[in-house]
C-alpha cells in the first residue's frame, strides 16, 4: 500500500532538515577547529573560541551554504 501524499511530503521535509542540519554541524565544527587553533596559540580558552564562532553572521552564512549544498547534492542525486 503506497504512503499518503502528506506523509511523503513530511518525510521529504524532515530529510531536508536533517541533511541541512548535518551540513551546518560540519560548518561549525570546521569553524571551531580553526578558531580554537588560532585562539589557543594566543592563550585564549575554548569557551572564548566557542563564543567567537557562534554569531548571527556565521549562522546566516552557514544556513545559506547548507541550503545551497543540499540543493546541489539533491540535484546530483536525481541526475545520477
């Protein structure tokens, strides 16, 4: 028996949200590695590095990049 259309749409949205969140996680992990390495050399703490990367600008950049990345990879998945 096929799934109802609304459940199928909900699964697609949930999948997109999970994939975008994962890309955003990778973005912040990369920022943290770079910032902590740079900040640690100056004697600054891990907490300082965390505070330095979690900004509104970084969040907007991360969401935009994650959305574009999701769209590109979905397009490639459907093409292959």
